């Protein structure tokens, strides 16, 4: 089990370039397996570095923190590879698609040294959503000393916190966070739109 401490922070886009280094990951900021589909492709373009990939199921607590749970619901291959490379994420077992399921793929750039072993150089955490057959969006935002977000639908909600950090609220979840600048994906502001 692995807990994401800064749960509202994830990668919204990644394009690192310099004269000596270039990394491009697509699709971002999230990966979706559409309804009726069982697989999706992730592309990593890199200057011949070695990477490892793992997929975890995500659970979310009432304050928005995410916990990663080992799962074989989705398999990724190859799991160790040199970039540039395309990865395949495939459903490994039947999943209830009356509601959306939330996972994360962790991709680590590693250095393999015969003397010191494997050392992680860079880690990316990318949300993976297995979409419901029929989506139902239902949300309620309660403003006060804190902000309470109720997601009564069967698909995730995405907000932007303090103009930069994405916050995902899982289906059926109610979370309470500190008063912040909060916008939804369409740019609508909630609770005054100011960081207090």
C-alpha cells in the first residue's frame, strides 16, 4: 500500500527540454479507457533511458488523500523498457462498468548499476480512469470555513486548486478541504475563487 502525501498534486503536463535532455509523455494529464474498450496506449519519448511501470488501484479518503493499492485489474507491458517506447495498458479481468474505476500508473526512470543496484531518477504518477458505460455527473459544492465537495455521480470530478494543482474527486465520495481557489474543468469558480 502506498499513500500519496500531496494528493491534490499530479502531473498536468510534462514536457522537459534542454540541449541534453528531452522527455515527452502522452496522453496527459490523464489516461482514459473508454466505454466498450479494454486497452489504451501510453507513449514515452525519451533519450534512451530505462524505465519501470506499475499500475495501482486508487482509494480516496475524506480529505482528498489518495492511497495506492496493489492490483492486477490492469496490466501494463512491457514493465521494464528503454524509451522511446509505447506501453499497453490492458484490462486483466472483468470490471464493473456501471461506475468509473480509478487507477494510477507509476512510471519510474531508473539507473541500473552493477555495484549499487537500481536507483530511481524520476517518477511520474498519471491518473487512469476506466470509464463507465453510461456516465452520470452529479456534484454539490458547500462553501464555509472549509470547502466540501460531494460527488454523487458515477464518474470523477476534476478541479483546479490555487490555479495549478489538479484535484480529482472520485465517484460517490465526499471530501472536505481547506478554503482555496477552486475551479472546475470548465473554469467555473466556487466559493469566491480566492485562496484564504
